[in-house]
C-alpha cells in the first residue's frame, strides 16, 4: 500500500501500535447491558476530563452531537446555533431529520454564538406563535480553525441558563482548543450542560467519540443512542484505543499546532500563496492564492501524483490539517511539491 502524506484532515490518523495491542488484549462485555469494563473505564475517564458526572461512548462525533440534540429537545423545538457550525453545516440536516428541531441561526463572520445572540433569538416563553427555544449549541474549536474565547462561552452559557435553555458544546477538538487557550478542557466544558469530544481525530483512535453530561442526561442519552443503532455490544476493542489515546496522544497535540505554524510560514515563502499566520490557532492552516491559473482540480491531481492527498478549494480558500502522520519532513515534501505546482502556473 502506498504511503501517502495526507493533509485532508486529522480524521485520517491511523491507530498506533500501542492501540492495536490494546485492541487485541481488551477485556470486553456487552456494552448495551453496560457490562463492557473497557468501555466503562473510558467513559469514567472522559467524564473526569470534562468535569461531568457521566459519559457515553458513541460511534462518531456526529452521533454524539445528534444524541445530545435528541436528549435535550422535544420535537418542534428550535435550537440556536451558528450557521457555520458543524452540527448545522456538516451533519446532513440531522437535527431536523432525526429530532424534528428547527434552527435559529447566528450568522456572525467569526462563527461565535454570544450572549447577545441568545437574547436576540430566544423565543418568548409560552407564546403559541413560536417554537420553544429548546437548545443552544456552541462549538470549540470552530470549524474555521478559530478558537472561541472562554469568556464568550461563559457569557453565552450564563445567558442560556438564566432563560432555562440547555447548552450543548460540540467539542470535537476541545483539547486543541484548550491548548490554544492555555486552559484545561474541563474549563471549556464547564460552559455547557453537555459536551462531545472525538478520540478519532488528532488523538488517533480509529473510531469513536464521548458524550458527557449529568448522570440523568447520559441515562436518557443512552436510550437515544440505542434508537440510532449505536449499541455496539463488545465495543471495548474500540474503547481500548481511546484509553491509549488519552494517555499517549493528548500530550503530543502541541506538536501538531507547532507543525501547522511551520507549514503556514513555509506556505508564505511561495510567491502567490498566502496563509494568515494569526489564524493558525490549532492544527489547521487555511490559505489562498492569487495565481490566476491555479486550478483546484489540477492542483489536487498534481499533489496526488506525488503521493500527497489534499482537498480542493473550500469556497474561496484551501485547508491543510496537521496530525500525527505529518511531521516536518513530510511538510517539507509538501512545500516542495506545492512550490513546483505554483511555479508551473505562475
């Protein structure tokens, strides 16, 4: 099999040798009966990291987010969320399809949801003309690679709580956000009633996310996970990778951030390419080009021919994501290929 350099996402990370050993040796049971000791251990660890009472192992970040929406809301409710967030933009319209929930969208360029947005969009309680505001969805880190300031999250949470509206946090990359902010992940998670985080992105586990919240919330969420087909039985073979990820991969996330900054700096040495260094907060690098003959499809094909997988243009810019499989040597190969392509179309 060809060894690719893959910059499309940190979802392409591969399980480490330690994870593969842990899978082979995992003690398992039936998780639907709550009998799997490895799943139970991962859930306890996740809850402690997020400062919550309990946690639930789910197949994916999307499943975790949608189980949260189902558990917090009633059919016909409306949820307040950024128009740019993952739950709205990249999850197949699932709040409407699965939970019968409509959207009150915040269309801020920075992708944030603020206390002022909640005051503006929350529906009058008890008015039969309007849906009930059943949920506020926050996100950190953001899809844009930006990081929401802790004070913005706190203010939004306080506003929602004052109105009796629950808050869910899509924390798929919460550990990246915490590193960028210089805080503990639990400090971010404290700004929400429930939080989901992924172990299958920068943490390199092959499958899974954790949904965390109160014991009562997780009890109800378990039934919704079952309804979505998420009862995975002997899931300890997967949860074992999550335990390794939290032990071994969390401490190295800073390398991905450093490599992203290095990559952005090297991109800026190529004439006609521009990466905004101030935007590199986590492991994502967004960049643009003003070379008129720079063609997205041709660029993707050119890089693939050199063993490098990249996305084409996303609206008006390109994105590279660093991760465990991309070090300085790989970045230098990418820059050399990109310099070659840019020169060919200059």
